[in-house]
C-alpha cells in the first residue's frame, strides 16, 4: 500500500498542480504540504485531509486508509466493493431513516448528531 504522501503527490502531479497552488486551495502552506507528501506528518488533521481530498477530487475515506488513524492490520473488512457513506449525506437526507438505540431521530436530533460528529473529528 502506498503511503499517504505518495498518494497525495501522485494525484497532485496528475492534476498538474504545484505545491503552492494546492496550498492556496486548501489554505495551508507549501512547507506543510511538502512535509505531508514526504510522510513527515504522521497524523494530519482530518479537516486538512478533507480539504486535500476535495481539491484533488479524491475520496476522503480512501485517504484515511493511508494514515495512522487506521490500523493497516485491521483493514481486512474492507473489500474492493466496500461502499463508504458520508455521514453528512446520511443525516441530511430526510428520506434516510436514522436510528440510535431503536429510536428514530427527528430532523433537529439529526442536526445535533451531525454537529457532534464534526466536533469529534475536528471537521469544522
């Protein structure tokens, strides 16, 4: 499995972006991105990874698989056909039924849950 830095660098180069350009797009610095691409940052902030994923048109969950947030030995449950769901889209889509301990969440409860998840993972 490629390192996080190698995956980001390859995608950035494929999109013909410089470090400066990507840094500007994600509101970061060239030096931070250089460290990230050279695997000198063990645990980048999830919010930074989300910005990188968005600007490089990548799946955020796929990027997470290349970090130390995910134990590489514990990824056997992930199959090539695995489907990842964005918590935002699940909770914001009123057609989805979201339950917690058997209770269907109302819209206001779903909004609170989404806010808590974002706070928990530093996504705001």
